[in-house]
C-alpha cells in the first residue's frame, strides 16, 4: 500500500504547475520546474493531451489545463455540500444586492471559488467557478484567513493594486478586526474600481467552512469612502441563513 507510481506522480505535478501558474507554460519551463529530461516530459504531456487533461496552444506550443479536467473539477464542486447548501441563498443575495456573488473555501493557501452567481444585469460576465483567488487581497479570502486556526501566509505578499495590503503586521491587525466584527471588506485591493464584502459560513459544529460575498463597482458599494451598510447587511443575512441551514 505504500508504493506509488512515479509516472502518475509526475503527471499530477504537471497539472499542479499548470493550475498554479496563471499562464500557459512551455516544455522548457516545465522541465526546469520539475527537473525532468525533455523526452520524459514530452511523453507525459502527450498522454495528458490525449486524455484531455491538458491542451496545447497551436500557435505558441505551450500548455494549459484542458476542458476534461475542468469538467471533472466541476463534477466535484456540484456535489460539494457547501455549494449545494448555499446555491439558493446565493441567488437571493445576487437579486437583493444587484451584485455578483462569490462563495469560496480555502484550498492550498488560496480561495477556491466553488460557486459564482452573475450580477443580475445584461453586462458581459465570465463564470469564475474553480478559480483560485489570493486570500490577502479579497474579502472572501480575508474572512477565511481570519478564522483559520492553521493559517500560514506565503510571503512576500503580492500586490495586485496600490491598495493591496502587503505588510503582514498590517494584515494581522485587520484579521483581528474581522474576527471581532464578523465580516470583511476589500476596497480596490484586488482590482481597481471594485469592492468586495464577505462573511463567514459555519457548519453545524460552529466551524467556519466557507465564506460568501459580493463584488461590485466602488461607486455602487461605497458612499463617501464608506461601505454601503445595506449591502453589508444583505451579505451577513445570507451567511447566517446558510449557517442555519447547516445546523438543521
């Protein structure tokens, strides 16, 4: 039972690299990261492309995650209890707030978006289910980080805008405030012009298992530099409703 198959481990490592890079990677980059001969790497990549787990860009020759893998990931998310219990409340929150709704949980030091509801208007939007977001620069991430007893930040903290908190001591102070008040916000810390508000979701044991939040334009969710309290109340109501559903 203690034995492992090396080729499978290598294939899994390739998929993790492609998932974490945020961009397409070439053979040279992958070979260097994995310390593998190019011939060996080519064989694994050909197999992953054949089964649909990886795709190769015909123009650049570089690799990215394939649609089959995304489908498998979506199948996991569909049966995820947090998502199934949150879906109706997330739809209601989008309707009340007029903003997009995000539900996330911690995954390898980042936020895994397990559910995303579009802003209820006719604007062009992209579904973000399965996306990994930074914990320190998003409201959903800061909520999860604040209530995570085993949190361990990867430093240095990346700056996404000029407002992103990159000082660990400053972030720790904010996390204390989040734990005290029970909600988090980010003002243009992840994307300029956007604001996020989030609150924690508890299971039947009272353990934080996820977070729900909204994202929208700064002019809609703030007034005079302060958060719109109505929007904040909608988010907290949704988080409490989902938590009550877990407790049943």
